[in-house]
C-alpha cells in the first residue's frame, strides 16, 4: 500500500530533484552528492557542536562550473554555502537544509610560481602548507601559518583572514595576498589585484579577505612568498604566573623588538602538549612563552640576549634557547599540536578566539580565572601573545547535561570581556554562527547596517552564505531607508548536535 505524500512535501522533493539534476548537468560525473550518508562529512566544520545536512553538495573543478552553479542558484533563489577544508572553528561553513553546499576541494593546483616577482598563483583548495612546500626548494615560504596549516586551504584562509604563529612579524592573510579571481553570486567573474603590489581604485581585495564567504567564491589566489630568513631560533621562557608572562609580552614589544613569533601557554596546556609531543617543555611553571627571533645570525643572537634579560626582569624562572633547527621545530611542534593535545585532558573543548590590546593580557587572564570558577569549567590558554589573539580552550563534557550550554555562556563572557578592554570579537577564526549574536556587543545597529549594505552590493538577493556574521536579517531594499530599526527578521535557532 502506497502512502500519499502531502502536496507540500512532494513539491519540496520535486524542487530538490530538479536542482540535483541541473547541478549534474553543470558538474557531470561524481561532482554532485545527494545521498544522506555521503553528505554526512559535510554536515559541520570544526565547530562540531552545530550540525546540519545540506540539501545537496556540488564539487566543481573549474571557474566556469562555479560560475554556472552560482548563476543557476541566483536565478532560482537557491542559497549557497561555500566550503574549503572545513577546518573553520566558527561555523562559517555550516550547511543549510535548503541550500547547496559548494565544495572547493577540487581546486587544488599550484598554477604558477614566479620567484622573480616573489609570488605564487594557486587555486583555493591548495592547503596552506602545500604553498610553502612548493617553493621550499628555492629557499622560499608562505608566511601565514595557522595551526591547521597541514589541512586548511588558502580559500578558507582568505574567508577568515587567518593568521598563525608568525603573523606578529609577517602579517595575516590580508597582508600576504596580492590578488584573486572571485565569482559573484550572479555568476560574474571578477579579478582583483595581481602580481603588482598595489591597485588603483577601491580596495575591493581588502573587502574580500575576511568576508567569510558572504561576497563571492574565490577561484584563484596570488600570494606573496618570502625568502627564508638566514637564521631562526626559538626561546622557551617559563614563568611562575600567567600574569608575569603577559607582562613580559608587553615589555618585549614595547622595547622595539618584533619577534617572528610570540606564543603563550598556561599550565594545563603545557602539560597536555608535553605528554602529547614531548617537546621538552618545563613542567614546573604556570606559563610558558615561546619567542622566535629571525634574521642575520649576529642580530638573532643579540636579540635573544635582550629578550632573556627582559624576561628575567619580569620574573622568569627558566630560559632555554634552541641550539639546532631540529630543536626549534620541536618547540613549535608542541605549540601547533596544542588543540589536539587538549583531548588528553578533557573529552570536549570549546575553542574561543578574541583579540585584546597586549597591555591588557594580565588583567584578562585574571578575569578568565574568575569566570572559570563561576562556571565550574576548566580552561586551558593557548594564544598568539604577540598580537593579543587569545585562544582559550574551555573544557567540558558534552555527555553531561548542561555543560555545553555553560561552555557557550563562558565563551560569550570571554568575548564580551575582550570588547570591554578595547579588543575585538575575533582575531582569525571569523564570526560565522558562533559569534553572530554577539556582534551587537561591538557594533551599533547603524554599523551593522552599513556592513550589510556592502554585502548587498555583491549579493543583492542575500543568497550567499546567509545566516552567518549578521545577527539579524535585513532585506537589501530595507537597508536603503533604514535608520535605527525596521525590517528586521531574526535568524532561526541553529541546529545543535
């Protein structure tokens, strides 16, 4: 006996079937995935607390296919969520049940290496580390180095304006991208920048980097490559308190020294990492700084001496400088493994991302201890100390009722604290859905409306990655006449795991 499907359900399934068929015409072969089991790997990004199966997944291989997919979706009012490797920690690639997930993993080629102009032209699906590997034979590298660099892609780095342990001296993604090819929601292909160092007109490239997939889909990137420094050495500096380590960070930068990297970990993170990597970290300290100096050998040796002197003035109880390249890399291997190592001390953790003025580090670390006691949840601190980019890992157990809710409330309070002391809600992970509803803590409604008008200029129908970044949905026509309020539609609740 057959069961008659309600008219509405039949219409929805019929529309989905037509969308899948059209996408298969545009991207033939195995480029379209529509079975539930096969779409499971795409249901979340690195923020695994939120999960949602997409309507369908499409994996184009050419700019033309991306253009045709976007134009079809634009003309038919279909939402699209772009996705790179899915390492985002803010839910930026969280799918929509009524949207197409546009996976860019097949754009994985290095198209050109131009050592004379010190640039590489790559596709967005190329991993961050692969760029450095492609140019290493000539003594070059790509500076931004997120902890997930073995997996995260250049396209995703552009979406979130990723940084890494060496962004203090060499800048974020925005400082190392010279040009890109971007496909708008209408299917139009736009080229911004190139091999030259600057472009005339508006800085549209600056808008695209960090736009979290709301303005267009990147299909080609021109990145800056750098010559490897003659010498690089790292110093491990242990402190009896996190506050003293934070004070040392400010004094080193204030003295005019700009390290290649300056990272900090507190006691829980140090112990977890040492058990995981065996990097030689001291276990009898409450906080650890990793400071890397690079450049000519004589300069590096001189700066290490100055840093060690400043550290001792700030109360350091141990200093160990690397004596070989192998040891330097081992020091950094521990830091880069900090997130997976946290799994040794907690079944789950919630990774935060906020940025504060360096001088506020001691105060913020003290307040985070108080918040930890308030919520009854542990916190391990791992962060880019040199530029004040915090990555507190809130430890919880998702099997215990209410702990995830408390972890999220704890995280929200940390981010509000960052704004309170003059910082910002995110340093490199993006807003996504994680910080979306906290945006009014930093921006007025007028500020948010101005930002949304920029999105409307690129995506008038609001079909590209909707539901991310902005806490309220405004129609583009309403933004033109909006003052303090009007035309607001809150986004629906997020699908929690």
